[in-house]
């Protein structure tokens, strides 16, 4: 009789069913991360202008950015927002960028955000129909092309495009010495990222400044990023992981090392590039990391993957596994992988100002090790 009663309760949903997690899959330590004390000081990207200046000067001195190094450092950052403001771009406007791994990309993104506008990256290699859908769906005010060739199709279709490489002199001329952009508020949108569309029509995800900055500061602290680091810019600019790579370097005053598609397609060339440029921080998809077959990366200090851990690297590097949907400002949880635990892919603890819980189908917390749905809340959640 008791068995029948329990069976009836389970069927009605009044009693949670505890299912053992099979073969140690992804695990998360359920807890609330402590408040990140510096968040109130860095509510948007714009207050980090001085770090951005140093970052851009590094590109200039390396010959990657063609601007006179004698220019005042602050002007280097404000040329871009002034140029965009001259095009009528202001707070809340959507600015689409045909974005590649390009030395001018950080300057362009900073200019957009300093105007209070919203950055929308588009892959120039996307089919024309997909690009058109994103432009129409987002209501983009202007399209910026980092390279003139990328804009040809849109120009032929009758859409106006701003060619970034061709506008360096205009950006310099547009700079008024007494103009300072107003910093966006934490709740203002910073960027719009479209999901892959693998399950249907691509969907835009709008992320605010506050959550984005919270995530970047948390990563800088967790990885110990300093001005002496060189951060690899590996991810495609059409993915939000690229923003993590760019701004992790920028906000720590470190150097960013953009890598070409040709080198990515030849992993051993990429490894040589990393050694030649003293890359100390890198993020790789687990499938790409596997191509190196456990070979060392000379000079690498921090390695980040998402989803699977590789025990070979946990013994010699600061090796982290990360988890985060696009709707949670790139990254929601981190775990330092130790050599003895590298076969177990934990997604770790939530970032500061983030809550993470495993809940059952009725919204109740499950016991540690049990199967459930991951629920996130906190600073990093997208708008809407």
C-alpha cells in the first residue's frame, strides 16, 4: 500500500524524483558569489579610457595601427566617437560592424560605446540573406566596414556603409578638444549578439554595460591579468567570446594579439605566432585545443576552454573551464582545473554578482549531484 501511495505522489509531481547524475557530467557548485566591490566604480566601458589609450598605443608602436604616435593618447580614443557622432550616431543607436580580427576593431567598438551607441558585430562572410535579416531586425542606423572589400555587396544593394580604414583622417579632424562623451549607465545596452540560428531564425541578445563589465572584471581577477600579459584574440568577432578577449586585455592595460584566419586554419602556424608574440593568455574551443595533441605552448600562462577539460595542460598552466550562455554576458561560471580533477568537467562557481541554481521541473532546488535545470540570475543577464 505504501508503494502505491508513493507512486501516486510521484506521478502527481508532489514528490521530487532524484536522479543520479550519469558518469560525472558537467557539475556546478550551487551558491551565490560574493559582491564584486569594484563594480560600482566601473559601471561601463567608457571610464576605462586611459587603459584603452595605452592599449591603442601598443598597437601603434607595433605598427599594427597607422596613427601618428605623437598624437595625444586621449585623442586616439575620442577620434572614433567624434567621427561617429558626426554621422549622427548617438545614445541607443544600433551600429552594425562587418567585423574581422582586425587591429582597428577595438578602436571601433570603443567609439561606438563612447557614443552611447550599441555594437552589433556581423560576420562579413555570412550569407547576404542573414546579414540583411540582422540589419532589418536590429534597426541598425549605420553599417561600418573595417575593410572596404567587405562592404561591396551591401553598397551594391543600395545600403550606405562607413569604411573604417578610410576614415582615419576624418576621425582626427573631427576631434574637438573640449568634448568628453558621457559614460553610459550600467543598464544601457552595450552590444547586441545574434545566436547561431541552428534551431531557427537567429535571435538577438542585448547585453547591458553593467553585466558586461562585471564579467570582464571577474575574469581579470580570476586569471590575474596584468599590463604585462599578451591576450590572444582568437574568437570570431561575430561571437561574444571575442568581446571577452578584447576587453580583458583592454581593461587590464594588456596587449591584444589578433590572429588571422589563415593561421587559425593551420594550428602549428598559430602556435608559432603565439610564441613569437609572447602570448600568455589564450581561449580555445576544446575541439581546437585537441588538434595540438598535448604539445606545449611556450610562454603561455593562462588557458581557458569551455565544456571539456584537458588534463595534459592542468599540471603546467593556470587552466580554467568556463560556462556561459550568450544571455549571461559571455561567461557565468568559472572553475580552475586541477591535475587530479581534470577528467571531471566542472563548470565551477558563479561569477561575482551572479546566482546559479540547479532546479527541478517545478522550480525546486535539487540535491548536489542530481540532475536538473541550470537557472541563472544576477548582473550578467541580458536585457528583455
